[in-house]
C-alpha cells in the first residue's frame, strides 16, 4: 500500500515521456502533450532519460 499524494503520471505516461524526449522533443513539449508541468517530468524521470542522445 502506498501512502501520500497520488502520482500525476502513470507508468505508461512516464514511458511515453522518455520516448518523446529520446525522439527529440523538449521536456516542455512532452509535458504539454502529457498535460503536466515540465517540473513534474524532471522529478518523475531519471536524469539519464532526459538527455536526447
């Protein structure tokens, strides 16, 4: 059981964000598509997933 505030992003949404960023979208664009704030993505995703290599 998990206590506290519910997560804003589901596991599928986090995976989609990683894919969008890997494809070259900015964090801001990905956040707009997922209807969340860019800071939410920065908190939810590891740093390695945020660099568009």
